[in-house]
């Protein structure tokens, strides 16, 4: 009888450890998801500021990169492979 009780106890402990691991991983996923969401919001804020500067003609001091170039050339959507940014 003690062997059966010991086996059942081991199964219970294993299930409990697996459940704990699952909860820890789920918590980590939740933290990472919130981090990506915050990062996405920061990028959107930056994009809005960038677009506003371009609309106001304050683009002389901007670096040339895909984001700034796309926002600056918004009227040139007939260029092959060029997608309108906003």
C-alpha cells in the first residue's frame, strides 16, 4: 500500500511542478507582451512627431533612413516597391 501512495504522491508533485512552470511561463509571456505593447506605443509617438516635423518643413536635421524617407516621399506612391506610410 505504501508503494501506491508514494507513486500517487510523485504524480501529484510532478503535476504541481508542471502547473507551476506553466504559470511562470505564462507570467513571463504576459510581461513580454506588455513590453512589446509599450514599445509599439513609443514608436507610434515617435512616428507622429516625425510626420509632424516633415509636414512643417523641419526636415533638414533629420537623418536619412527608411522611416524618414518614406514619410518625406509620401506623395511618390508610384515608385515600385514603395508603400504609402500614412
